[in-house]
C-alpha cells in the first residue's frame, strides 16, 4: 500500500508538469484563435480520442445501472463551470487579483473536504497548506507587470471558479466509488465537448462564419497545440487527477497542484526567456515545502474510496 501511495504522488507530479506546460500552449493558441475556439476544439478532439480508445479496445466504458448524478456534477463543476468562470474572471480583473484568488483553491478544497466528504486534516497539514498559498501569492504579487482595475463581477467569477474546482475534486472522489477514473474522465470529455461546441457554434452562427469552424485544425501549429491539450492534458492528466482523488484526500491533491505554478514559471524561463527573480525562488520554495508538508503529515491513503486508475477493461475484469 505504501508503494502505491508513492505511485500516486509521482503521478500527481507528472500531472503538475503537464498542466504547467499547458499554460504555454494555451498562450500560443490564443494568439491565433479565440478562447471559445480553444475550448470547443480541445474537448471535441478529447471526446474523439476517447471514442478511438474504446474502438481499439484499450478501454471499456460501462455506465449502465449506475447513477449518473455524480458524473453530471463532476462535469458541471469542471471543466464546464471552472473554465467558464475562470475565463470570465480573468477578463475582468488584474493579473494580481486573478492570481491571488485562484491561489485560494487548496483552502477551498480543505473546506469542501470537511463539509462534503467529512474528512479531516491535521493542524500541520493546514499550516503547510497555508504555506503553499503564501508561496503562490508571493509569485503573483511580486512579479505581475500587468495592471488594471479589478471589477467586482470579475472577482465573483473567480471565486465561483475556485469553488467549482474544489467541488469537482470532492465529487470526483465520491464518484470514484462507482466509476473508474477513465469512465469519469470520458464523461467529462463528452459533456464538455457538447457544451463548449454548442456555445461556439452559436457564436460562429451569429458572426456568420460557421464555414470557418474547423479551419484552425488545418494549421499544424494550432492542431499540435490542441492535441496536446486534448489528449495529454484533458485525457491523461485528468485521468491521473481523478485517480488521485480516489486514493488520497483532495486537500493533498490540491496542495500538490501548486507545483503547476512552479512548472509554469520554470517553463516560462526556459522557453520564453522570462526572468527568474528572487520572488520566484521564494514562492517556489514555499510551494514545494507546502506541497510536501501536506502530504507527509497526513494525507490518508484509501483503497476503498475508488476503483483506481484501471482502464475500463481492467475495471470490468475483461
């Protein structure tokens, strides 16, 4: 069991690495196409990827005789709710405000964990959790170069994004008692593909350019970025996240999520030649200390919570 626990942590580090790099891909894609185009095409390719895996027999999805309520809640809170609220919030607030509010995710997860899952964390875990949050805030506060006023509506959207993200973690953990991580991930991809493409189709119809809907896929640079987000990020990394939620407390999962900011900062330095400042160093150390501390001093490991990272085929004994 101890060995499996460290496998979970190793996978979460890999997930943070993928999510951290996804920020660079999204930034490059937004230079060529709109936000809704990125979301719609990303999850359309993600859903198609799931269908290919099912067709090849790599995974099996069986939703019969199972309650779909939890899967609907998981999908509503993330990616649908989280991405929409985050986008609307970032558009209406300054970089500093957005970064600080989004850094509150681990704290929100701690509250959600207590209220919905009835799981508890130790005092040391709470202290290390706060340490990680401080690290994220340090990076945002001391390195933001973009000013601008923050509208109250934008702040509200960002808070809703944080709440949606923490509720997603909680309901993913609950759903893992009945569904495999790939079943949860597949349902999220299908639901997101339907919702975001419906919104994007409506937008293009109003603009009168429906004939250009799939034009971005003809550009290799755009297509490669979308495939990374769809297959590596939305499928592989999300499956890892759902698996981790079935094994350890969501406060621990969320705390390790702080590594994503560290990866993004380092990737920016190496790829975009961004400056690595003292604030980056201090924030990175605090985030790493907080992430390690939360998981060393607690982080219950539970096999009974979920069905693990088995594929649909393994889950059903085929």
